[in-house]
């Protein structure tokens, strides 16, 4: 089973992630991780930090000569802000007692952010003690872990893509992209294949930017080639859709998760809400549609796994207008000003891909096991062959 822990604050020295449970022999490089981190940083609507933050990747352990050793893999993602702006951050975020306390505590908490609840829960008087970890910068560490998960899934032929389907009020229509289609996506743009919708999305972002406001939206991730039988119907905490929902909901600012056409089918009749089955001797089973998003009874069906995530507009506004209270003086006011993004919805797509990859890799490791990649792949092949030859068939 694949476990991982992330640590690190948004403006600290670095983020780190330790991934345990990967088999030996997985081909991985710092370039692979850096590539995915770059995709996460780009996307139209990001703030100025994303242009100068460089995500310096170091593999600290678990990889030798380009392959995993079966030991925990540790990845460090250095914050270039730390070195670029030493006067600003190195004392403010220093672990040493002698460097504190801060001269500039943040007390005008942002409505909708973790600030107030975090201060109340942990007994802090400076919102920075909360916001540094609540920041979506932490998703860089998850994407690094997810790159390893994607590589493992790649040995089984699984491919995961994502696209933006809604930005504020602007919605995309049209077909779900296939594995190769996303090659056409410009990672600097809104990451939407419906070009008319993409233009409307850019217009929405420009408009919100002008007003110092922020935008939410919806992304969709699709995993192709997922083996039949990941997850299980037998117990609530073994259901694949439940694991996906938890993982995706845990991403900063996500307020809704949908598997397949979950919310849409709720409004239909049963006769029009399920995926009809056919069987031919040449191709085995086929489903005429994929309303279920590739998961039935908590198990993968072999159809593409489809996960959608709704992100609220970021609570940090470039022009703060939401009413708040200063936690020190209790005076009314507007929240403190933080540099921020107009929207992080395109980046969310990349993060969802990697959280989906981590869940699917965990479930695949649980089902197929193996200490080496060779054994993992062999066990998958044996299962697939036995399934095709078995009484129910594939
Ligand atoms: C964020 C605010 C911005 C974003 C940051 C998340 O950072 P800063 O306040 O330093 O300009 O750039 O996102 C990232 C750093 C990242 O890597 O995604 C926030 O308020 O959460």
C-alpha cells in the first residue's frame, strides 16, 4: 500500500514529501517531477509568485541510478522565494526561537479561509501560523508524490488527464478528452479544449482581475486503462469512489466532488441513469455509456474513471472587500492583503490528476502487490489473463 506525508510551509525553506510502499525498479527522475510541478504552476489566472517560484526538486532518498529501491522515496521541493527574498522570509519563517516573535502578526482574518478557525483551534494570535500550511502551495508536494504514482500506474498502461470544464459562470461543452487530446492543451492557458469556452473563461478571469476579485470553477480528471476490480464493495472504507472523493475533497478550496455524472443522474429515472451492458465473443463486455464514471459498487469497472472537483473562488482577494474582524482589537474592517491568484482552477486540474493517481496506485498496489515493478506487472497480467479465461470473463 502506498502512504505519503507532506511537510513544509508556503514561505518556508522547502516542502518535503516521503512516499512509502512503491515497489523497487520504478524508473523515475527529478525531471519527471519537475515537469509535473511546472504544469501545476502554470495556467491562466495565477499570481505573480508563480512566475518567479521555481520548485527546485531534489530526490533525497529511495532512488538510485534512476530507479526506486523499494525504500521510502523522499522528495524536497525548495522554495526559491526563500533565497530570493531572504530579508522577508528567513526570519519570518525561521524555526529558531531567537528569530521570533514576529513584528507583524496578521490579525485581520480572511473570511472563507482557514485563518480564524485555525487560530481558535490552535491558540495562535498570528494568522500566519495557520495560513502558511493552509496555503495551496502544499499541493506541490502532493503533485511530486503523484508523479511517482503516475509512473507506477504507467507500467499497467493507465493514463490520467484533466481539463477545466467551468470557470466562474463560463462552462465548456463537448466531448471528454481522450488520452492524447490533452497534448494540444497550452499549459499557460485555461486548460480547456472547448476553444469558445476557453475564450469566455479568459475573459472572466480578466474581468475578475480588473476588479481585484477571484474565481472558482470545475475541473474533470479522467483515468484511462484502469484495471477492473480496484476497490471493493465489501466495506465502506474499501470503496474506490469513497477514497477518490476523500482525496480530492482534501485539496485546498475544493467544496464539491462528483464521480461520473453523479449529480446529473440524480434527476433522471433509473431506466436512463445506468450504463447498459452488452457482450461479444470478440470484445467481451462493453457498456454503452459511462454515467457511473468507471466505478460501480465501489469497484473499478474498466471504463474510464471520471472525477470532477468544484473549487470555490479563492478567499484571498487582491482587493479585499469582505467584512471581517481584527482578532486583536475586535474592530471591524476588511481582511489583510496577501498577494494571490485570480484563480487556481487550471492548477487544480493538475492536482486532481495526481491525487487520483495516488488513490489508484494505492489500490493497484493493494490488489496486485509485488516488491518489484516486474512482480507488480506480472501479478496484474496473471489477474487479467485469469479474468479473461474465467467463467464470467472480461
Ligand atoms: C496562495 C497565494 C499565492 C499563491 C500560492 C497560494 O502565494 P503568495 O501569497 O506567496 O504569492 O501563489 O500558491 C503557491 C505558492 C503554489 O505553489 O501553489 C494562497 O493564498 O494560498
